[in-house]
């Protein structure tokens, strides 16, 4: 049977999302990819950087106008978080660096240190185990002996 004649369906070229810089009435600024949602409202979507008027800065993925995916969040206090986000919360695997230089690397659940992780104090000593927000039952000191 001969092949049917007609238009061949080639994959469409991917269209780059629009990018721009936006200033909000509360003093916030957004630079990055976006969509125009229902009613003409700006919706942050894709890669971008949002800086709040009080100095909080996020660089990373946005989905449906929320921090979702991977990114970095910098706090005015000097603290910083790098890792996974879901619906504007630190959620998944990540690393939170406290202003004093200590850090937690591990699981987060809805902005809480929750799950398996490692805390490194300001002296470089490591503590590993399960974290449950403000408690860490069974936390173990990770002794490193040098020869």
C-alpha cells in the first residue's frame, strides 16, 4: 500500500519563554522568565531572581508563581539555603548555612529540618542522624581521627 500523501508532522521548534524585569508596588523586583496568567497578571514561571524589599533574595526555579524546583535563598541575616523548594518552602534535599557559619545538610520538610542530615558546627565538628525540626533524637558525633 503506498504511503499517504499529506503534510508531515515535524516537531515544533521550542519557543523560549519571555523574560523581563518587573518592579512591584511593595518594592519587590523580579528578573526572569514569566507567563501572563488569567486576567493579565504576571506569573513567575521558569528561571528567575526575586528580591524582596526587605533584602530576601531567591534565585532559581519558579512554577505557577511559587519557588518550586531548585534554587538558592539568601536571607538579610546572612543565612543562606541551597537546594529543593516546593510551593515557596524549603522542601526536599538542601543545605542551610546559618549566619555563624555552621550548616545543616540533609532533608527538609515544609521549611523544617526533618529527616536524615548532617550538622557541622562552627568548629568543623560533624553531627549526623535524624532531625525532627528542633530536636535530633539519636544524633551521633562523627569522630574523624587523623593519623
